[in-house]
C-alpha cells in the first residue's frame, strides 16, 4: 500500500501479481457420521478448491504467482 498497491478478492486483467502460500491440506479419511468432522472436511475442501481456482485464473490471465519470499524481496523487505 506504500507504493499505491491494494489488496483485492478477485483477479482481473489489472492484477499485477498473485501472492500465494503453501497449498492447503486436502481432507483425508472418512468423517463418518460426525457432523463436526464433516464440517471440518468441507471447509478444508473449500480452501483447497479456492487455492486451485486462483492458480487456474492466474494462469489463464498470465498473472505471475509469487510466494511470500519473492513478494517480500520485490517490495524491498529483504536487503541484498
């Protein structure tokens, strides 16, 4: 934000880059009939799907994907 950038929830042609961390864990195992475990697995699946969706959108729009270290280097957080 110090250089005029802003965070956004959606990717578009005006997006310069996407910063993503480690992919979320996929749900494993069978939750059985436990409603709490079913809800946890549904949340984990949703997070994973959103991550994959962002990766796909960035690729389609030719938006560079940066990890945290590359982003921090880009903004000058790390000095060489």
